C-alpha cells in the first residue's frame, strides 16, 4: 500500500513537472503550476529518502527515481531533495554508515 502510494505521488509529480504533452515541443512552456510545486519537490524527495531504506534498492531506483532522470532539468528538483535528505539521514546523522548493497 505504501509502495503504491509512493509510485502514484511520483507519477503525479513527474507529470506536473515534465508534462508528456510537451515532449518534442518548444522549450517555452505554458504555466503548468510548476512554481507551486517548489516546496512539494523537497517534501517528495524527503519522503522518498525516508522510505528508501525499507524497500529494495531496485524498486527505489526504477519506480521512485527514474521518472525524474529525464533530459528535462525539471526532475532534478526532486532528486536534489532526495540526495540531500539521504546523505543527511543515512550518513551524517547515522551512528554507523550502512553498507551499500
């Protein structure tokens, strides 16, 4: 249930940040509400970082992060939040640094 919810949040956010109907069109975008997602991008990145240790690494990579690894730079906003919070929680604040599988 949590995995499904996370996948749906990722899909919704990716569609809002990088609308599929803009593929191959001019880089000038219509206002799709991206400005209102600024805080949401960090929150979703943090949520994925919190959940990642409880899921298989392949699931996190393919289902939760890959949608933001597009040629479009808009996806980097979520990846930045994920990377920042992962390093903070799993390395800086950890009593021991976990092994990478």
